[in-house]
């Protein structure tokens, strides 16, 4: 891309943490565009991955699972993504200047057998869900130029299904190469109920994740009533390392600023569930105007601190109509885009 | 003001997040003084606010409320404020060099009908309290040169009483102009018990808040016994954007360093309540020496992480005499002033 | 030391907070080596400390305690410490370039009466443990060139046993000088059960702590079953101010990167306890792959936010063999070394 260089001082002044990791001998910084394909060029195939390939590919342990299956077909793909499609911050009623579009990575959902895409790839990826007792099978196809994976939180899985790169100890699921498939099998055993997440944890972590490779995962208790309406929200930053844009965007579900971040809608009387996940290099709080909820510790709150990898669900019965804001209460994050409308009729 | 420029590198080196927001087309940074009056000059009056003015002003929905009323008369005013009145850090027994006084914004409490001030304006503003079942009525007068508001957490209110600027969707309570009044009506309904806060959430957010426009709000359960002594404490930073001073101060209730931050006092045998609120761009922990408390989750702790907008109450029966420190356990915050004495007789 | 200067911009770019404190009139920054001996040279002996010395030294209130005693002999000593002894990051299977060895401060455990050291000093210091009802007696000897202390969290102690420097109000236990001894007496009274920590809180805080003066403290309920295996883990940064090295290392128990940070081992069927403490200038989350636990608030989680001074214990019955990663989920911390192996057979 032919953008000018990102201004490091501006980036740090915006609260950025520049240094992220060292990959292929290069220091990767959040404020400098990184060329993932080039980084991938220097990677060696780990021994267990090479052995599995020569013996005909990694076999998923599908036979060993019991209970009903939930099958997903998901491909990692690149797509153009606009962080601020309206070009406007509706909270302050002002324009958001500069470029806001980049080539994101997405987990894109397909119909059975990858026959056709369900829709365009999105940030975050599709909701993966299961009831307790079910087995989740994710048929994963890597259409990117670099190795990526799917690593889940919370649900039960054997170590081969960890989806994490571990150097010489890497299993095939932790290094899914360009053009290859891997089938992840995870089990929603008793005790894994809750809101979780999944994300890339491959050899170029966290760059592909920073470009959009994450999504929500939920294990439900089938004996519990489902809410009438529910929202899955990721608080995360899109940073220059991943976007090649000149600034940092504070996002909810890949979009920044009210009118771009999800506009949530509910009706008075509905049971509403918010499923909130935090996943970047920073700490956030989640706050909703005009509402409050009971924390699992029993206190009534309307604001909660969350760090990278944390997830929480809260529910309430909607009783307060109007146009509300939900946002991160870190002021520079709020004003950098981490806010949206919640409209109750 | 005729102060020299704040040194950005020093500011960032102290852990500051410089970029906060874009207001009136200007990038506002925590490390650069901002002229609030000038920023206010560029603001348009939102359509609903203009319509209410032309029809004789916004009417509070007082008629609709039931239960006993708790009425407050509060004006936003500017006043000179000294962050380190003793000039000394008593923990390290050393002087705090440099200027420590600036023009703060305060929520100043008045007697009924704004007949006379209760006292000088303070940081934080007055405690707003109600029992469950009561209605809080805040008669608010803006004596500042820029529009500000009062936005509450936790308590129940209709969307018109949100006190938040929302661009074109702003209600009159979200844009209280210079010299104007607005009456906020909030209801302490069942389920809103707890420690909350209030703060400016107007069109220049967060600059007026950074200058001191915040305060504690509590909804009490009248069936619960009151503590013998209680403390309301805000952990927050005073930063150059708000103070025009050359450095960042880490404060508790507007003051920095032991002997300036509140010196708390209790006696052995008393039931003591700490009401702690975190409200700036950073994350903190609250720690007390020689004491511990039971967290709502049942664990016994003496240190707790809090993010912007979080609030917590803990209580214990005092049993340990002496001169203790309470402080944020982030070392640079502690040593930047976020500590005070707790003296038990 | 003859190292080149640390590059401040690199340090800040890595997420460092440079300014920590002002000691002896000097601004101490995390990114610049500090000479502790020189800083100590300017310190005055606080009046109560001087008085105790002239009257024959501080007397511990040993006579006043009841219950069984747990006695420890601990000396503060300097020792050479390698943060990355293997020189390798096993997660990414790549070398860690540059120097990784420095002169750490350690709390080193001795046999009764300081007759002989139990082992080399370590980061963190030895586990101090007691059952409810017992008294902990720590015979502390300062073999460093500067005054340091031991300040405990959570356990019950009189104010003279606080181990905290308080300027003119400092007790002898808050200023233990070079070559001197002090005996700390703390009581594991009912209600102090839990995982805690201890650390230096002397007049040069936090520099000696940053160099390694911290350790775990646990008060156990003797009626609760002990886990089959347990791990005590500190998440903390080693920074240039303390190490004179050119970069920041994100550590667990004084080591950085998988294969250097503790390699934890357990067996299927064992009851496993993780005791996790966070203690630096930053916020972290603790995450384990392939496992989850019940938070004290009743939710099942596999990732938790922790700030400086926070501690948590979680337990589970091991049921998932393999080579797992545990790590801080802040990506730049993970990739800066804050990860290790957890191997289940």
C-alpha cells in the first residue's frame, strides 16, 4: 500500500502500545504496517505438521465424539472492510476524517461442505454455539497467504484441537497453511457453559487476529430460557499494524463511532442479553446508559472492567425506552469510536 | 494562561494517554491545555434543545414522580483549586515542586432555590443520596461559559434525564448552556441500590469532567444499617488538558499526596464504609494497609482493580489502630500522589 | 555498568510507563537504570527509627502473640539473575537476543538463626505460609546497601509491623538499614485466609521491589483439603530501572518466555491449585489453555484481569493431558515473555 508512514508519536500519544512481538526476526509494532505474507515466508513447517502432511493430512478425532454435532464450515479470507461506513461520529455529529477502509481478515461462514458462503465475511466471525452435551465440529479452510488457526476459549478440547502454535511442539491444528483444511472438534461438556471466544493463535499471532480473525463462542444450558434478543459485542482496536491506516480506531465489532458500531435494538418487556468480549492489547470498561444489571457477584452495576480475553454476559428485562449510548468508559476509547446506539422502543 | 508548554515526552513518559477526543475540529490531547470557552464557541445548539428554548424551556417531568423527594440545588462554577495545598508529600517527606493551583470546574451545592451556597465548590461535587423509593430532583444551573450537564450512573431515569450529549438527538438535559437551568429528575427505584456516580457528559466531554465535574451518588436500602463512618473517594488524574499545569497529578478527591488527599479518620469498634470510584482515562487498584474486606464474590481481599466508571463499597469493623496508608497500587500512580492517610484511634 | 543508554522511545513504544517516582530529588524512570546505593545515600533516618536504635534496637512484640509460630529467616541479598536462561522463546521457537542477566535483589531464605541458606535467592522470594490461628515470625536481615523492608498484604499485623516507609511517621520496620535486622510478627487470624503477597515498601519503593523483592504469602484454612499440586506465580515486568538492561521483560516468577518461565507439571486426576499474583505497574490477564475454573463469583472462566497487588487462587481437577500454554492475554506481554508451559501427563 502506498500510504505515508504512520506517525509513531501520534500513535503513542493516542495510547497505543507499539511493540507487539518479534516475528521472523522482525520487531512488529502496532503503529507500523506489517506485511503478513512476507512474514509467513520465513516460517518453517513444524515437525508434527510436516509428518501429518506426509501421512495424508491430519485426521480429526471425529469418531471419538458423542452427542449431537454442531457443524460449521469457516474459511479465513481477506476482504475489504470499512471501519466507519457512514463517515460520521453520530454522538458528536461530526465527520471522521481520513481513510477508514483496509483489507481485513475474516472468518467467513459457508454452507455445508463449503458449497456456498452464508454471507460476506464479517468482523467478528460467525457465532459458534452449542448446547451442553453437544460436539462442535469446525471445518476450517485457510484461504489466506499465511498460516492461521482457530483457538477456542472455554470449551473442552484435546490438546491436538488447541489451535495454538507452539514452536517445535505444534500440532497440525496450530499451523494450518495456505490452501489447507483442518477440522477442529471441541466438546461442550458439562461445566463449559458460558460465553467464550475463538481467535487465531497461529505462528504470526497476534497480527492476523488484529486484522479481524476472532469471533464469539457460546455454550448454552438447554434448560435455561433463551433471551428474547441478544447481542454479541467485541471491544477491540484496529491498529496500523493490521490496517495500514494512519490512526488507531477503537471499535465494537469492527466498526467505530455511533451509527457504525452496531446499533442495537430492543423493545420494552423483552429479556435482553448482552454478550461482551474484550480482545486487544488494552483494558476497557463496558457501560450502558439508562440500564443496570446484576453482576455474577450479586452487585448491581452499569459499568465493568474487562481485559484481553475476558468475556461476560448480562441480562435484564427491558423497561426504559429511548435512544441510549453504550460505550467503553475509557474516555479516549469512547471518543476514538468505541460507542454505539442502543435503541429501545 | 501564560504557562510554558507542557512537555509531551515527559507526559507520555509519565504514563499519560495524550489523545482524548476531537472537539470542534480540534484534536484534544491530555497533555496540552484546552480552552473550553473557545471550543464551546463552535458548538451548534441541537434541534430539540433549540425547540425547547423557543417554547419556554425544558419542563422537568416532576409531576410524574411519586415517593419522597430529595432536592438538590447544584451550580457548575469555576474556582481556584490547589491540588497539593501543603506542598508536601508526607509519605516520602519531600516537597512537591512546581505550581499546583488551577481553575477547576466544580459542582457547587446551594441551599433551596439557590439562595446561598452551602460551601465552596469542591472536587468531587456534593454527595447525592436517596433511599430506595425516593425521587432525586437536581436543580442544575450552569454558571460556566460552556455547555455542561449532569449524567448519573445506576439510578433510574427517563431518556430525557440522561444528561448526555448525543449530536442531533440531544435532549435539553444533554446541553445545558451558559446561564441556563435544567431540572434533572431521577428515581431511586427498587433495584438501583448501590454506589454510583454522576459527571458531565456534555458536548465537550471529557474536558469539563477532567476539570472536576464529577461527584458521588448513592442509593441506600433504608432497611440496612448505616455505617458509623463512611468515606467517598474518587481516584482520578488531573492532567494538563484540564489544569494547564506542567505535569499530571494522580489524585484522590482532587488532591495529591498524603496530607493532601483526604486524611480519613475512624475509631476502633466503628463500622467503616469505603465508597470508592475510579474516573479517568486509566486503570487503578485500591489498597488499604493493615485491613481487608470481603468482596461481593465472597473472597477476602485488600486490593481491587477498578476502571473508569467503576464503583465499589466495602465495609469492615475497625480493629486496628495506627497511621495507615491507603493508595492505588500502580506504583507510578501511588508515587504521583494517589495516596492518603487513614488514621485509626 | 557500561551498557549503552536505554532508548526511551523504544521503551515507551513497548508499553512502558517511564516515570515512576521522585526519590532523593531525582526523577526515577522505569526506562533508565537507577543506582540504588546512591539514592540511599541521601536518606535521613526517620526519628522513630533513630530513637529505637539509640535505645538498643526495635523489639518485636513476640511476647504478645499466641498460637503456634511459623518462623522464617529471610535476608535481602543481591545476586546475579538470568531472566532467560535458555536464551530461547520456545513458543515461537526463536532466540531471545541481547543480554538477559542482571544483579537482582532477592529475599533469600535461611535455616534457623541464619545458620545457612536454604538455597540461592530466587525471584520471587520464599513462600511464607501459616494456618489460621498461627503467628508468622519473619527474622529479616538486610544485606543490601540501601534500606528495604517487608510489607505483607492481607494478614493481620499491628501498625509497627506494617513494613512501610511513612516519612516522619516511619516505624523501625519501615526502614531496615544496611546490615541491620528486624523481626516482623504477623498474625494469621480468623478472616485472613487467602492468597496474599509481601514486598519491599521502604523509602526507595518501588525500585528494590522492581529488582525482585517480593514473594507469596498464604494463610490456609486447616480444615480445607490441600491440593495435590500447587503453583505460585507472579506476573511482573523487569524493567531497565531495575535491571540496567536495554529492554523490558514481561516475566512470570522472574523469567521470560516458555521454557524459562516456570514449566508447570501435573497429572490427570490431581487437584491442581494456581495461586496467581500481579505486581508491577501494569494490568494483566491470566489465561490457561485447555482448562477453565469457577471464579469466586460462580462463573466459569479461563481468563481473568488482574492489577498490581491483586491475587487469586483457582483450582480444578486435572482432566486434560498435553502440553499447554499459560499466559497473560495482553498480546505484547505474551510476546514479551509472559508465558510458560503447563504439562499434564
